C-alpha cells in the first residue's frame, strides 16, 4: 500500500495559530504530492518533491527561512536515500543554496555523493541549481536576539506503488550554533532507507547521532523486526538516554509510525485509509 509521511520538525509547541498554519501547510503539500505517489512515480522523486516544497515554505527550518548560525550565516544540510539501491547522498553546510535536497538528488548518480561547504555550493552552481539568500526577516530577527531554534528539520518518507522506499531530510540547523557544526540530517543517523523501511529524524542533532537513530531502526527492520516493536524499543532507548528527538518511519507493507520525546512533532501522513496528522498538545 503506497504511503507518504512528511514532517516539519519537533520541539516545543508553538502558539496555536502557528500550529494551525503548519498543519495546513503539511496537508497542502501532501495533497500536491500524493497523486504522484499513487500515479506510479518513484519513491525517490516523490520524497524529493515533498522535501523541496517544505524547503520553499518559510514556516519550516529548511531552505527558505532556515535558522542562522552564530555569525548570522545560513548553512543548509540535506540527505536523500534510495532504499531500492541502498544509495545515500548528502549536502553539508552549503550556503546560498535554496533547495539543498535538489543537490542531494543530483548527487545520487555521482561518484562523490556527500559534499560540504563551498564545494557543495560551487557544484550546485555548475549544475544550474537556484542560488540566493534564504535568510528571512524573521530568521534575522531571531539571530539578532540570539534565539536558538525551537523546531528544526523537515523530512519525508515514501513507499511507492512498486514497493520502493526513499527518505529525504533537510535542515537549516539548530540556530546560533558554532560555525562548522554538522547536524545529523546529512548523516545516516538522521536519514536512512532500505528495501525494508525508511525513516527521517528531527530534534537535537547530537542526540540523534549518539543514538544512530535512523540506521538503528532500519537495520532492525532489515533483520525482520516489526515496525511497531522496533519503534517502541527505540522510543524506550530515547527516553532512557534523555535524547530529545523524533522520527517518522514506514515499512515495506505500508505500516507507519511516529515517535518523539519532545512536546510535539509536526507530521502528516497519507495512506490507503486517508489523511492523518499530528495532535495538538492537551495544554492548548
């Protein structure tokens, strides 16, 4: 059963008007991509399209509207993994790149599949990808007030009609971090897929890397563990270690799961039953 899951980050719950706007944006993007999923497009292309639309929306900390580092610069990271080929590609700390996920897509077919910094930006320019300033007035104001991001990272996981799985993740980082810091999003700790399942993580990057969350979950599925059990076991480990993170995941039969140790995870899913979305926190 084809399935599409996307997320817009995790962390502390934003005020209700923002939560409503995020929910509406996630639903709109799901509506735009779902016809391609059921129409036979590949999981890889659908994951890329979903991530690109999320990067284009300044509500989310990826692409346009990304958080700024301590020097006021925006440096973006993204990853893409095709579970049908076991091929990973990534972009780390690229500047002026409007859609890092599109560079990650191009890198899928290249020999050097993870690029960073100026090398990533230069290659994107050679490929004719769009460059520009992703810093919004809101992001600049947050940087001027030295505000770290309360949510971060976007992602998508797709199971297509042919049973292929792909995962895409993109982020503007934590906000106010040291220049040169590498987030989890462009690593197999934050984004992973195989023939058995796929996952996109969000949260505190260092916690996600410590737990190798994405690779750990998919490897459990590769070993025959059911998604529900693998999710519960990983959730327990996250709680035991105090890791602040969340993830969206699915398996090869279209089952999907959501888990987070933070107050909220903004997500939306579409499957053969219909649409599903995150619940607002009980405290309003």
